[in-house]
């Protein structure tokens, strides 16, 4: 059992960050620079998304909560089917059309997005909140020129004429590093390379200077060499424009360099949430350990075996009882199949939350043992991080 | 692109030559198809037949005949003369073409105007009562044979035999240039009957295609941009979903221009189909040959137009 019984998840979340922030979100829409602590840009509370399918009810997202401050980056990490993409799409209301039930609260700059009507939400989509998707080839309309698609995004929210919109599209393509933007603006998506397509997607997302950019697996469909470029681009744009960024990925290496905070999702829930450095240095959840140990390193011996997480992600139609990770957890005990762990702060670490039934000391001991057996995950991750130069693999000799 | 079109047209011409050659061969290997005998009629003696054979050039070597036939066909569109009436097939076909054109084009406009909006609505309100009702009706119209539907409609609405005398009945076709108003009223029933089945098919095609398209990633992108749903559906969804339907549309129109035999027969419209039907009942081979070649021509042309149109409709298709 956890030593911190009774602490409710939302309270912990709220206490872990801006504790002085006004609970009344109504008047905080205009940020006042004089205020030392401001309302977070995005606050998700107990978000639940359910789909009614022919096979039954799918609980894709099962009560997740997080906050994101202006200009900050949150990495949401998880396997396929963990609900991370649905969680991200719900912020924009893009799960509504597909027959899903969404409940909870998504406060964005003082407004509850879930309470807005479709047309009110449309005003925010693509303007204050923009999105970049996984596969740029299928996400761009194949029959329209890239420039026209960007112009459309601008004119959906700004009353500008076509000529200045086109000039702005060229400017945006230049900003995201597409060569010869005034020629490329008239290209069709299939005429661009994969990396250029994703740059064009990003240009489109930036068209109206969003406050929040949600990137759903933005590098997964790209070549490895291009992945690093796209991440560097996102990082630069975020810095220059002070955008908040939600980076959804299955790849811890992607978020290692970019995210301020990381939320690890498993079977529709956040199982661990911590500042990025803390998550890599002292992960608390056995699932996170599994993710970290399944990443290859460049400086390790070549014969080194990666440690996969045994089993496969649970069916969202029939999630396991108790701790949802218990069927795959090497440290699970019989009662873990009954007790459902809450997301609670690690003792002494108010901003590090974990949902695990193992005692805190046990977890620490287990992780130390694992970390000793390999190298420290901190070191291994810094070498997989895409934008860092690869060290020469001398240890293989 | 130009190179592609030229190549495509040349292939079309080659195909037409092959079809012509095939009909030529067919007409000479069919057991009942001695043109001289057919032309002469049942009571003619051997001398008359020999004379006709010489007149028609049928006593020349087969290859020479073929050359003359192809030359006449491609240089003068010469299809020979009807065995039955002796009239030139070319003039018969051109006389009948306006009626078939009127029937096909009018009907095509109607079925697209009815079928596509119904398909779009059905796709957007999938599994709703609107959708189920529309698709049920579509199934009904697809299953109803058009000659049966034609007779029912005549029984109900024709001015002569109908229960409610609204529109002119069978055999009332009037040319567009002769009397535009009569042209419209005489064609309303055949247009609707011919369009009914096609509208049903196109509603289903549009529904299926749009449902598939609305699940595409770029539709999600369009929504994420904050576009109004109307624009998402029409500008992004329908734009992509309609491309394969236009392909089928061009081919259907091409086939119908070769003659809508059943409708033209039921409503007694003097079109290519009616001509063809009459020719078949009289074993009037030159006319059958002429209508077959005309149908082939329309289909080949429709195919070429589809291919060219595709390059404009879908930029991913670029012919080099």
C-alpha cells in the first residue's frame, strides 16, 4: 500500500504547481505580467473519453489530469493504445465527431473547452490551439496546394485578403525552413519530401500564432535523420514564440531533450508524472522502468540485449482489474489485482507523482538495482536524444 | 501532359480499329450472315444474289473487302445500307442521335442532382432515419427494372393511358429544335425513369465514398484548422470523394449514348437504342454494326475524357 493514503489525485495535481493561483479561472484570461504566479494555460481535470463500439464500451482515457504553463512543454508518453492521442485530440474537441463521450474539464486560458459549443470551439481551433499530426502525407489534403492549405488556415480566423495571406504562407514556409518557399507554396503535398511535408504541417499550425501547439507523434512517420531536424525546428519555434507544447509520443528519446515535464500513460491513465530530469534520473513506476530499459544506446556494448516489457498492452475493452499494469509487472503481488492505485506524490517530491502499489522504499531499491545492472538511464538517454551528436561507439571495440 | 493525351487518343483509335475489325470478322463468320442473301430477301434467286454480291463488293478477296470497309468507315463514316429499308446507316444513326443525346444528358443531370445530395446527406447522418430511408429507397429503385418502372409511370401519369393525365405518354417525343416545350414535357417521364436507377446507384456510391473520405486524416486536419463543418464537408470531403464517382459517371454516360434500349423502347423514343432494337428484330446487320461501333466510339471517348479529367481532379495523377 502507498504510504500516502487518502490524497485525491486532483488535489495533488493542483498542490504540486501553482498553489497560489486563483481557483476562479474566470478573470485570469488576460495574463498580467506583474503577477508572480499565473493560472496555467491549460488545465485538464479528470478527463475521460469513452467510445461506444460494436464490441462494447472502450474507455480510451480514464480520468487524467495535468497542467501546462505558458511556453512550457509537456511530453505525453505511452504505447499504442494507451490513450495518449485521444487525450490530445480531446483538447481540440476532435473526438466529439466520432461518437465519443468526453467528460471532465479542460480549462484553456480560463475557458472550459468541454463546455463550449462546436462553433465556439471552432474559433479556438487552429487559432489559439493548433495541432500537428503524425503522418503529414495523409494529414495534408492531397488535392490542394500546400500554400492554399495554409492560406485556408489563416483565412479561417483572420479577415485577410488572398494576396497578403499568400505572402504570409510563404513567410511561414520560410520560417519552418523550407527552401525556395515562394516556389514551394504552389507545390502539392506529394511533391514534397516527408520532412518538408511535416514542416509544411507545422507552418500551417503556426499560421495564427497559437498559444498552444499539440504535436501528436510528429516524427514517427519520418526518417530517423529527419526526426531530429523536425524536433529541433519545433524546439526553436517554441522558444521564439513562447508557445506551450504538448508532445505526444511513444518514444522517450523524443521527449528527453524537449519536455519540461513528462506524463507516462498506460491503459488510459497517467501512471507517472514528473519533471523530465527527475523522470529519467529517478523513475518510480515499473512501466517507466520498462520503457527506459527498452531504449537502445549508442555507447553500450553491441551485444547488449534490450529488455522488452513482457506481454502486450491490455485490451481497452476489458482493462485488467486493480493496477492495470499488474499482469505485465514483474514485481506485482496478488493484491495488486484488486487494489486500484491512485496517482500520488512521491514522498518528499511534491511534483513527482506515481500510481504504484509498491512501497516507496521498495521502488527505490528496485530501480537502483536495475540502474546498476545497466548503465544509468540518464546517461543512456542523453545519447539517444535525437539532437545530440552521436558519440563514437568506442566501447564496442 | 500533351504527349500523354496524344498517346491516349492514338490508343483509342487503335482500339476502335480493333473493334471495327472484330465486327467485320463477326459479320462474315456468322452462319446466317451472308450479306447478299440477307439483302436480297427470302424469295430471291441465285442470280439476284450474285448481282447483289457483286454490287456490295462481296466477291472481292476478303482483305480487299476489309480495306474498303475500313477506308469507308474511317474516311466517310460509311456504315453501309440497311438490309431492311435500304437507307444509309450513317443517316439513320445521325437522325436518331439527337433523341438519345437528349435522353441521356437530361437524365444524367437529374440523377446527379438527386443522387449526390442524397448520398452526401446519408453519409453525414450515417445510421439515422434519413440515411436508412434514403438507402432503403435506393435499394428499391436499383432493384426495380427500368422497363417495369417505365410501364408503371406510363400507367400512372401518361396523358393517353394514365390514371392522372399529366405528361405526354409513349411515342410523343418531339425534337428540341421543332418545339422546345414539347421536347421537355415529352422527355420528363423517360428522364425520371432512367434517372431513378442511376440516382439510387450514385447516392450509394457517394455515400460510401464520402464516409470513407470523412475518416481520412486530412479531414481531421481541416477540422483542427477551425474550418466550419460545411466547408470541411464540401471543400475537403466531397472534393476528394467525388473523383472516383465522376469516373464512373463518364463511363455510364458513354454507355447510355450508345443507346438506352429499354427506355427508348418503352417510351417509343426514336433514339439509337430503339434503332438497335428494331435492327436486331430484323437481323439488319449493317445497322447493328453501326450502332455497335457508335457505342464503342462513345465508350472510348468517355474513357479518354476520364483519364484527362483525372489529371485535373487529382494532382497526384500526373501523366508523363
